[in-house]
C-alpha cells in the first residue's frame, strides 16, 4: 500500500515544484520586459519610445498616401462646420470658402513655426465674432470693414508675438507654476463641457428651416444624430485598422444617408416632419445653368474688397479696432495654453517645451494674420481637431498638412462646399457629442494626478468646474471674457490664494 502511494505523491511534489519554478521565471521575464519597456519610454531612442505610445500614428509617422487622404478628409469634416459658420454668423458678405482657405494657409504657417511637431489644425475663432462685427459697424463702407478685419487680426497676432518674445527670454517654468495640473486639467474639461450645449442643441435640429426653425420632427432629427453617433462609436471601438481610423467619416456618411432617405420619403409624401436635408446649397450650383462656377469658383478673398478701404482709413477707426481685438487676444491666449496642454497629454509629449510655447504662439499669431488676409477670420487651435486626434489615435503631422492643403484646394470646389453646407445639424451634433466628450474626458484624466483629498486642490477644481459649466462670462466694455477664460482666471486666483495653505495631516 505504501509503495503504491509514494510514487503518486512524489509525482505531485515534483509537478508542483516544476510548475512553481516555471511560473516564477515566466513572471520574472514579463516583469523584466515591463521594466525594459518603461526604461525605453524614458531613456530609449525614438523608435523605442514610439513602441510605448498609445497613438497608432505618432507625430513623425507618415501613413500611406491613400490612407492619409482619408485621414485628412476626416480632420476637415471635424473642423469644417465650425470654420464655415463663423463668417456666416458675422455676415456682411463674408465668404465661407475664403475662411476655409484662410484656415488651411494659417495651419501651414503654424506647422512651419512649430517645426512639424504639433498636430493641431487652426480654424476660424468664435471668440472674435463680436470684434469682427464691430469692425463692420465702425466702418463707413464695406471696404473699410473688410480692411478692419485684416487690421484686427494683425493686432491680435501681435499680442501673440509679444507674448512669444517674453516666453523666449523668460521660459515657461513660470507658466507651469501659474497653471499647474490642478488648474489646467479642469480647464481642459471645461473646453469640452462648455460646448456640450451646442452638440445637444444640434442633435434635435434638421437642415430644412422656415423662419430659422427646423421643420423636421425633433425625434426624427435625433434618430439621424444617434445613427451618426452609434456608427462612430462602433467603428472606433470594434472596427478594423482603417475603420478604426476614420470613424467620423463613416459616422457622418451613415447619418447623412439616413437623413437623405427620410428626406426623400418626406418629399414624396409631402411630410415636412421627415425633411431633414436641405438641398438648397446644391440648387445654387446650377441656378445660372451648368457652367464653370458649378464646379470651380475663386473664393471672395478679404483683401479683394479691403484694398479699396485704404482711402477711408483714419486713426480713430484703427484705435477702435485695436480696442476691440487686443483684449480678446489675451483671452484666447488662455485657451491656446489649455488646448496645447490637452494635446500634450494625448500624445504624451510636452509641446510647451518642444517645440516650445514661443513657437506655438508665433505659429498661432502669424497664422491668424495670414489666414485673415484671405478669409477675414482670426484663427485659433481647434478642440475638434484635438478630439479627432484623441479618438482616432492618429497624431501624424503629415495628416494635418494634408488636411490644410485639402482645405485650400476644396475652397475652390463648389460641389464639396455645397455638400458640407448640406450636412444637417443633427448629423454634426452626433459627431460632436463624441468630439467634445473626448476633450472633456482628457481634462478629467489630468485631474487623476491631483490629490483631491487636500482641500486646496478640491477648491481649485470645484471653482473651475462650476464657473465653466455654469457658463460664467464677463463683459468689460466691448470685451467679452468667455466661460473658459473666466473659469481659468478664477482657478488661477484660487490656486494663488491657497498656494501657502498648510499641509493636512
């Protein structure tokens, strides 16, 4: 009996020792691999560092030509609606196509100054809508108003150039002390959250409007928006390599197709509640018959009209333009910092140090000057572009350059501009829910590094979130401080007040 048991027990003991030994060495190998990977992230060369990045395409990567064209179109679709709508809001005959051209040129200038290291697209800035309207209101003619747009963008750009020179000599350490993670994290979140109302409002609005009211039933528009959002989410989460990289294009096409089917049914059955798509932008292409303008047209660049305004220019008008634009430039500077902190956290590279805040400011400022010369709108870094990078995990600067060149070329193509103008608000609302949400979440991820058990940190984050979500805005004369800038200012002041607070036990 004893002889029959001993071999079995011996086998069990040997098996147990062997498996534990193997497990020990395998575990050690994985731990050693993890240590090596972590060391490569800190000390390794660029190839080793790229291995540990979360991006599918990092800044210096270049996708294949066909894929890059698709990625560029996706970036354009992400930023195009907002870029085109600013001149539409200002009115006075401003050209949306010219604004798109200016955004493309401005982006190329920005990339040049940032030495191809910052994957951000510049688009028309909403912050300057009131100063732009003031330029037309203060001008005695349309030509002088257009010239005022160029002068205003010049003043705003000079503010950025001045701050860039200061940063060049002083450095950015003071900025990191003034706006640490506890301040900049919730501020980035506010950039996304402050836009949430726009996304939700668009989600229930169709493109066909009478007296500026959508004729489509809100639930029908919501359905189209949710189709867009669902396809975007599914492609980004479950899609294969290409689908995962172009979820916005696929989402927009799905939502647009749904809206098209419902609109055609509505037209056949004369049911207004189903009319989501507005075809008027296509109708204008052939209002004079099929001709060259149907396919190709030179945008109405700002300088075409502005050149006639020099004879009416006077010092008082120049002063009024400076007063309208310069304070807003300081407000937009705060958003510039927040956007670059945000994209830095996404690509895991500190853009305020490399290429440097002075370079990003110069690129943004001079890019705005050049862009306004063509389109009239000062440019700014776009949160939609940052969100697109985050969701698709494509930070390739080649993609941004392709998008900028595409914006320039597309501004001459009438059918594409007509297609973009026909995309109903509900479809863009579905996309923007994802875009703005990712911006907000990227800011909240920064707060993870903050010890919220400390009262001073808790107060700083609380003040910024409530001021931003609550929509606190301040108006001083003609200058309107946006909710993002107001929240950032309050956060900085709160942090400075509590800087020397005693450490809690």
